[in-house]
């Protein structure tokens, strides 16, 4: 099992939800987060000095999938929906995941996510 974490532009929330629904990825966690990438937020002049406004609001998606095939499909769908071509489009991370349990049935592993 693989965990995919995508940190993207707030205004892309609906587009990404739609793109995931289209490929039938149904289990998703979304949160509002703050962060910065290599531009460290953005630069602003304050009394003649350049200062960094370091943390910008972003949306984080967390998705657990069963295998590499779904990892690739999910990452492709998110990348396409999140893309504008400008700095700040976001990042997508993936990790190996140890285990999952569905509380209602006590199913574990891939049985708990499908
Ligand atoms: N190395 C990192 N570790 C953890 N979170 C990161 C990292 N890089 C980016 N993020 C998260 O992703 C969000 C979006 O990053 P961003 O798209 O600005 O990345 P970038 O590397 O600066 O790429 P770009 O040049 O396209 O802006 C950040 O606000 C932050 O929350
Ligand atoms: Mg950036």
C-alpha cells in the first residue's frame, strides 16, 4: 500500500476532487495547511527591505492506494488537475504504508481500502 500526499493550490480543490472521482479514487482526506517551497512564499518590500512572507495557504490531499499502478494513476490525475505552469503549483509525495484497518469490519491491508 502507498500513501500519496499532494500539497496544491487552494483554488484547485474542486478540480482535483473531480479528477479523483473520475478515476474512482474515493477515499480521500483533505486539509487546509500552510507552507512554502523553494521561493519561500513570496517576497515583499517593507520599508525598502525585501522580506519573505514565508507561509502561504495550501490544500493537502492524503490518499491511500493499494499498489503502484494506482499510485501512478492517482499522481497523474492530480498533476494534470493541479497544473497551471506557474511557481506554487505544488508537490506530490508518495510513501510506502505499513497498514490500514477499517474500524467497522476490522479488515486490514488492501481489503480495508477497496
Ligand atoms: N521540500 C518540501 N517539503 C515539504 N513540503 C514542501 C516542500 N516543497 C514544497 N512543499 C509544500 O508544497 C507547497 C507548494 O510548494 P511549491 O509548489 O511552491 O514548490 P516549489 O518546489 O517551490 O515548486 P515551484 O517552483 O513550482 O513553486 C508548499 O507551500 C509546501 O507546503
Ligand atoms: Mg514554489
